[in-house]
C-alpha cells in the first residue's frame, strides 16, 4: 500500500478537525499561567476550535458536489456525509459558543474540553462516512469515549459524574452488541466491507442476528426506545453545552450511518427491517412524548423531547426512499437549530450553584417574558418549532417526514406521528405558558446575565429556525438535488 | 429589468417595521417617523417603477410573475412566494403606497399627541408606526400575491394590523371592544376564505398543482360540469370572505365601531385600502365569478342594498367619523354592485377615486378632532369654517367629490358603476341612483352642520385651532386627487364623440386583466342622459341639505316630520347589532353556559379523561426511569432479545 495513492482529499475535513484537536490539546502543557489568564486562554482555545470547525465546514462545502470513495473503500464521502458534516459542525460550533462562558464557572481544563469535543466531532464525521465495519466501530468508539468524559466534565457535581458513569457502562454494554453483531456478519461473509457483506450474506441466522445486534448499537446511540434509558439521566447531568451538542451530533451521525448500513450492507428484505424500525419509531416517539408530559425540569423535558424527536427522524429511514432521506436530512438541520437553541436558553435559566444539580426548572422560567422578553421570545420560538407550528423549521421538517412516510405507504406511522405531535404540543406549550402567562415570583425576579457568546448562539439558532421555515422550499429542493445522486 | 427588484417593494416596509420594533423607542419621535415614512416612500417609488415597467412591456404581454422563492413544494402541490404584477395589482399597489405615504406623513404630526391630547410617549409612537408599516407590508402581500394561499396570508395579516390599530388606545374599553368585534366578525369572513381555498384545492389542486391564479383559471377551461357547478359554492364562500373584509351585509357591523382607532388608521385601513381588499379579491377572481352567475347576482344585490342601507343610516348619525364610516360601507356597496354587474373596471376605478376623497375626509375629520380636542359630535360644532378655513376647504372638496358633484372624481366613477347597473338591471340602477341622492344629502349635511351656521358650543369653538403644517399638505395632495383623479377614467365615449385626445385611460390600462369581458356600453344619448341625471340627482341632494341645514326652510321640516316614522330604524341602524345579539351572540352564550354547567361533566370528563390517561402514562413511564443502572441494562437487554427474535423469526 502506498500512502500517496490514497485520496486524502476525501478525508480533508476530518483531518482538519483531528489536527485542531491535537493543537488544542498540546497547549495544555505549554507554560504556566495564572487563574485570570486561564480564562483568557480558554477563550483563545474556543476561538481556535471555532476556526477549525469553520475550515472543516468550508472544505466540506467545497467538496459538496464531489463524491469520493477511498481508503480501499473504507470510507465514502458523498452528499450524505457532506450534509451530515455540516449538521455536526454547526452543532459543535453552537456548543462552543455556549461553552465560552459556561465552562469557566466550574473548570479550568479548557484544552481538554475543546480537544475532546473536537475528537467527538471527528468520530461522528468518520461514522457518517464509514462503509466498513471496523472503521464504523472505531469511529463510534472515538465519539462515545469522548462524550463519556465530556458528560462527566463538571467534577464538582455529583449528577454529572453519575450521568457519565451510567452513560459509560450502558454504552460499553451496547458497544459489546455492535462488536458481536459485526463478528457474526464477518463470520457469515468473511468480510467487513458493506459491499461484500451485501453480496455474500447467506441470509440465514448469522446474517439476521448480526444485523439485529448492529441495529441495537445504533438504536442505543440514537436513543431509541427501549435503548433510551441512559438518555434522561445523561442529558440532565451533563454540562448543558455538551447535552446540546450530543443530542444533535450523536443522533445525526448514528442515523446517517444506520441509513448507510441499511441501504448498502443489509441483504434482509425491506419489509423486515422497515417494520422493525417502524416499531422502534413508534415506541420512541410515544414514550418520549408521554414521559415528557409531567417533567418539571426544562432540561429533562428537553431530554425526553429529543428522544421523541429521534422517533420522528426514524420515519425517514423507515420510508427508505429519496424523499425519506431528504426529509430526514432537512429535519436534522431544523433539529440542530431548534434543539440547541432550546438548550441554550435552558442553560441561561440554570442557577449559579455549581455544586448542586443546577436545574433549569419550570419554576425558573416563570414570568420570564416580563423580565427578559427577548430571551422568552427566543425560547418560545424554539418550543413552537419543536412542536411543529408553522411557519417554523420544525413544521416543515415534520411535514416532509410525514409526506415521505405516506408516499412510501406508511400511512399509519404518519398518523401515529401526528397524534404524537399533538401530545407533544402540551408540554412544549406549557413552557410558553409558564413564561408568558404566569407572574414572576420573588425568587425569579432577578435579571439573568446573558453572555454575548450565548446571545450569538441563540440568534443563529433563531434565524435558522425561522429561515429554514420561510425558505423551506429552496432548502428542501437543494438537499434533494444532492441526495438524488445517491444510489438506491 | 425592474421586475427583478420587485421584492424591494415588500422589503422596505419590512425593514421599517423591524427598525421601529427594535429601536423605535430609543431613537425618538423624529427618527421613528422618518424611518417609517421613508419605508413607505421607497415602496411607493418602487410601485411607480413597476407600473412604468409594466407599461413599457410589449403589447401582447400584460403581466409579470416574479418568483421570490418556492415556499411549499410537497406531493406534487406547490405554493410559491411569488408576486403577480399586472394592471390590476399595479393600480392597487399605487393606491396602497401612494395614499399610504400621504397618511403616514400626516400621522407623523397627528400622532404626536395621544387620545387625551397629552404628548405621546415615544414607545407608543414607535409602536404606531410599526403597526402601520406592518399593514402596508401585509396589504402589499395581499394585492401582489400570485396565488390564493399567499393572498390569504396577506388577508389575515391586514386583519391583524387592523385589530392592533383599532385597539391602539386599548386602555379605553370602547377601543378594546371595537377591536375585538372587528376581529371576531372578520373571523366569519376569513372562515369562508379558508373554506373556499380548501375547496379550490380539492377541485383544482391535483391537476393544476398549485393555487396560483393562473393555474386555477387555466384549469377552468377544461373543468367538468360538476366542477363548474361547485364553483357557485366556492364563489359564495369568497363572497362571504369579501363581505367580512369589506364590511357588507351581513358582516358590516364592525366598521362603524372601528372608528375607535386613531383617524389616520380610519383613513388608511378602514376607508382607502384594507376594506377594498374584498372588492380586489372578487375582481381578481372574476374568471370564477363569470362561471357562477347566481353569485354575481347576489353580489350585485348585496352591494346595492348595502349602499342604500348604509347611506340611510349615515343621514341620522351625529358623530363625524361614524358618518364617514357608514359612507364608506355605502361606497363599498357601490363597488360590489359594480363587480356584481360585471363592471369590474368601473369598480376598480371607484375604488381608486374613493381612496382619495375618503382618505381626505377622514384626515380632515381628524384635523377637526385635533382642533376640538377629540370632539366629533357635529351637534356641538357649527360655524367652524371661520376658525378652520383650511380644514373647511379640504373637507368641502372631499364631501363634494363623495356627493358626486359633477366633474369631481367621485362623479365619474360612480356614474361608471351606475351605467353598468343600468345595463344589467333597472331596479339596481334605481337603488344606486337613489343612494346617490342620499349620499349627496348626508355629505353636505355633515359640512353644513359642522362648518356653517352659528357655533353651538362656545367653549369648543373658542379653543379650536387650525391644523399644523405637517398635516396640511398631505391633505392638499389628497384634495387634488379628489378633484382630478376622475380624469383618468373619462368615459371612452366622450373621446369618440367630443374628440378628446385621450379616452378612458383606466379602462385601457386594466383591459388586459379583464380580457375578454366587455365593459357595458350604451348609445351615446343614453349615456349622456345617465350622466346628466346622476349629476342632477347629486345637485338635488346638495340643495336638500342646503335647504334643511342652512336656510332651514319650513318645507324641509315638514318633510322631515313626514319621514319621522323611519327615524328610529335609522338611528338604531336597523337594529342589526341587536338582531345579531339576539340571534347569534345570546344563543351562543346560552350554549356556552349549557356546556359550562350542564354538559360540563360529560365534556370535561372526556377531555380531562384523555389528558389524565396520557399524563398518568407519563408518570408511569417516568417511574420506569428508576435511576438504577441494572434496571436500565435489563431494559436494553430485553430490547436486544426482542429484536433478535423478530429478525431471526420474521
């Protein structure tokens, strides 16, 4: 094998991210600095991280129309992975903006934080590109291990550590199934390449059990029911910027990777896996929505909401058509804006006591509109969008997903999803009601300080949620052009 | 190409409203007003440019569609954000932005004081202009839309702006009530609009693939008889929508109350532009109407009867703005009459002249209100022409134009409609002509009662002051229009017979929009006779008012006595509000009370039951979330087993 014969171009964005991660990490051991300077250095590292993310995004956009397959067919860089990269990089950039001020309140380990974040980004990006089981597993582990640590990053807080441990143990359990599934598939076909697996699969017990176990791993990462148990605890315990990032990035990468597996490696008949996914989707959205109804913590509510949202997105996979993929990608963008926006607002509502579980509870949001009308309006926009109220991005995302389902003959699933949307409106609107219609009490009358970086993140998210809705037609169409090129 | 920049016409008011919404309260009166005015001024320039671009098109092209962006594109059905610039919409945007600009300029001065005549605080001043720019934006969306869905967006948008502006003095219960009433009554009409759009989607959505005017009208050509029959239903729903927005029978009751809003609002929204949206929408839908003759007849009769009814009510009103409100309803009735008899050009022509003289009248009334510290009762005025000579002159010009005084703008456009009615139906013509008599009478009655004779309230009279300069010249501009705007629509027949160099300009301009429809034409002698008779009728009305209120001749008093049995009906506005209360509001309230008390158990039981079951499920599921790791792992493991079983045995 000759290194120069490899098409490094196809991995350029990922390489930039890895390089940035190393640069950020190295600065941790260079020189000694005072406490004050540490914060300044943290900001400098955030800027370096943002630059790395921007460069990677720029490279991705430049490559948009160039599909490439290389490293002996282990990675596939195409429209799917490019759009996934953009979602992940967007989520990461918004998370960095959130962490800008947030992080300094409980840690000085800035370089570790940002380099782990970048490693997780790289893992997600590789995951979306991998067309070979070992590549897939390694990328999955890179992103998982980085996220386990990030979840427990607030060492002063018991909940954070507990969340991290739970996530890690269950994640390890799920990884076991993936390895087991990959081993079965290898045993069946003698290869770890998707194309070979599709071609040589016996279709017998080994194949089917292998796929089932592989699906378990993905379902765990997507937080599909019943593999979702870790999600509320991990999302609530993790530092909010991390929650915002992983709730979008992990799901996006796992959904896209699963789509790739289903379309290029699975030899089981469409009905078999589509029905399994349809049941998963049904369970996921219903359990997520119903469990969210009585939550009193906004962060935990959003955790359940993101479980339900994953259920909606699975519909795109169930449809398994161009329209389904297009709708899922559109929804991923919409979800990135509205979900991270919502978490950003929630992070501002958290109390300042860093040793306790600093929850953004409903009570903290009481009468927010009369205190900080703009913040309340922003959070309301995210809630409306998540609930699927026109003309926001979330509405069109759902519209396209449901249309794709009906188009592919899954009318009942679309109906279930619509009923779920109705249920979800209850808890999303409850947040709005608390903010707009209840009077602030003594404890919530103070004005929250809002750092400029968070304002920037929220403004970007609001614009995204608005513009993706108003310009739904052109955005959806441009996704379509790229996706149609994908072979089915 | 100018049309590539057509979106600018929407962008300017959007920027204006955003600026004032975010910074208006900080920048002070002057900047807020300048920004809002500039936004409309630039929009107006754009409208002029678009109209000029349209006139420069080669002969066989008469309309341009500008795609802003494809909005919804799903399952073969498409809703675009696209503008349709054609002769009809160009007239509308010129009226909306032109009259809108003059009224904005007037408002900059007028709104410096609030309803209590105290200086207005900057926050509310900026908010006023936010709403006004919002209105302009939405009205332009409405008239420029190339499809029914976008039109509906604008339709609801102007309704919102109207609600916000009627209730601008929301701390006054009467204003808050009026805003609510306008909103609720309009809901009935909007409901019709929504149903009409859904029905059209059902009829044409599949084959046309969109609800753009072009696609729907093109689909009509191949429509089956069943579809054509259904059009009567669709157009009746559109008519319902139009009666709501344009304040016609049966939904006119909100407009008189809407006068609770500031005077510029009454001038812009409730006289010159928004209320004409119904007329515009019907004229725009004329291919549908042409296939539904029954609806056409109904439109004509609704228009004629509304004109007559509202004019008769206006005669006994004593509130200056309410007189004008009923007059607006009456004039809109004329426009409906015109649409109903197929005289679309005449209707649009009247819409355009009416915008000038009615805006003029409302702004002049606002000026009187300013002068008298909010007093609007004409019984308390009298003799104001000595104190307010400028306002008097302006109001008089407006009133004469409204009265159809020969050669002023209202004369030409009203006659064009009457001509259309004459060709179609003599009873409708008679109603129209009689209404013209009433119109002349009540217009001049307002003038004589307010401006002539002796002051009836010395205190008010002594404190009256003439309008400030910032309000004067927009009024003169409108007065100029009130006098001369009609010259654009001189009857074509005059050109032929008298050798005028120009014919009916507005008819020539609008011809492409109403392609294939012949405007009513009659013999020259008949047309002359109609012109002379309606001029004569106007003069009689004016003389009657003069005899009654200035000379106070004995015979007018006995005439009044003879007609006095009618008075209670008129003063109580034919008890329509009371009838609505008896027939709709009170039964609804009773029903609500029944549901609130009698049926509460059942309905609440069902509703709360569903909610309770769902939330109980929520509690149950949340309880599964024990926090115990081994329990979580068990759940995961169960999932694995189930998936394995499914995959292996499926």
